C-alpha cells in the first residue's frame, strides 16, 4: 500500500512550466518545488524569471530560470535544450502561458488577433509537447498538464476566440493521451474559472464585473492561484496515475449553477 505522502511526492522529477513568473504558473512552480520537483521557471523576461527562481531557491527549491516567448519555436526548443543540458530529463510539462489580445465579438476580430490567439494558445503547446514527449516516451514515464479555461466550455460574446483556443487545448490533451498513452505518458487539462491574476485583472478590478462574477459562483468568491496549484500537483504526482485525457474544471461551481 502506498503511503499518503508518496501520493503527492514529486521528488526527483523535473518540471518545465511556461508562464511561471506570476499568477497560476508561479503558484504551480512554488508548490511543485515544495513537493520535491526541480522546476524550470519560464516567461518572456529574463530578469523576472531570475527573480522568481531566486525566490523559490530561498525556500530550498532547485530552480532553473530560462526566458522564452512561446510564440517562437526556436525559443521553445532552447527552453527544452537548456533543461535537458542541466538535468538530462523532463518529467512534467505544464503549458500555462497564453495570450488574449482581443476582447469582443467574433464578428469583429482582426485576422491578426485570431491567428495570434490560436498560435500562442494551441500551436505552441503542440510544438512544446512534440519537443518534450519523445524523451518521456524513452523512459516510459511523463506528465503533461495544459492550463485551459472554462471559456472553452461556455459561449461568450467577448471571449469567443480565446474560448475556441481553450476548447482546442482540451481536445489536444485527449489526442495526446491516446497517442502517447502506450508510453505511459498522461496528458490532462485544468480549466480554471475566474482566478485573481494579472491576466484577469480587467475583470476582477471592475467593481460591477466583480460583483456580477461573484454572484455566479456558488462558493461565493473568485479563485486564487493556489486553488489551481494543488490540482496540478495531484495530476502530476502518483495520486493521478490513472487519470489521462481529462479536463479538470476548477471554477467554484460557476459552470454548474443556474441563476435568475
């Protein structure tokens, strides 16, 4: 029988987390390090990556900082190469970085904005998975977690393109789970509701929008980054060993509520 602490132990694992200098990504990196993983901090700005890495290092974690813009395939490959050069393997890949340069109806979205959303939020995840999963397959062990959104489950008159990309991520993990399952690689999505991060600041800093959002959450509050981080550990650790191809919704109940 496996002991309880082993169910959530990431000791000896190497985790690459994109978009991990703030919000959900940073919270996942912090908790992974506390669970024993060696963590790669990545976002576009090198100085910010180093600052977060230093913060986690002070807490006793092993961290590599490597700046990377997910829109550039060569930078993603550099991220993978730097990790393999330092630690020889990648056991956990968390695709958290995403963009949303457009807020409005699909009928008015510029082609450039649509292409950027789909490329950054979907294609870059596939690029990164194709770079990382083969070395996982050689060891017959690996985990992929893509941070999606409940926007991929609901229609929205302002976030339609973003929702399309996040629904595509849910399908991406299903396909990856089927293709790579025989190599003992598990692939899952996390779909958060509204979480208090810089990414969603425009929504939760508006008092009227904030009140409306909270009214739609049965739990009576918005999410915090730490609410998502715990689920990521669960999916990455032995506790989640029989879960693959799934989307775990973490939304305070908003998608199951009915409001008048």
